[in-house]
C-alpha cells in the first residue's frame, strides 16, 4: 500500500502565508513526479504546481514547490495569499511500487481558506 498524507492547511488572512506538506509512504521503489492541485467549490480541480516547477499562471511568483527526496515529501510554500486561493489542495504522485508497476496516487486533501 502507498499513502499520501497532506498537512499544513488552515485559515489565513489575505496577504498571509501557509506551507503545505505531502508525505508519501508505503511500498515505494521510486517517485517519478509529485505535484499539487486544488479544487474550489463549484469548480474543477486545477493544477497548481508540479515538482518539475511548472506553475499555474495564477500562482506564479507567489507559490513555490519543493521536494525532499530523502523524505518522499513535497512542499508548497504559499505566500501573498488571496481569497481566490481558497480551495481544497491535493497532492499527487506518480510512484513506482516495489512490484515495478507505476501508479498515480492522490492525497486526501487539505483545506486552505483565505479571508479578505
């Protein structure tokens, strides 16, 4: 089994910062890529950032993705937060399991709420 566990969400005022973490655990041989998505109420899930440092236009210059390969963890540092950043944030990871097969996993999501 493989699990992605996110943490770090919460309520913050506009202009504030939050740091999200997502740790992968289980029968992992290697992690090919990790990323962050978000889904606001009534909207489709959208890409925020990938571990190859591709960012959505709306977050460029404010969000930074980083990865700690030794800990199988990806982070999302979010600065200058805006009310429109309010959403459930999900991490995902393309993981090669010990079996040798590749799978895409999703975390359970963490709520980020930015008040104006």
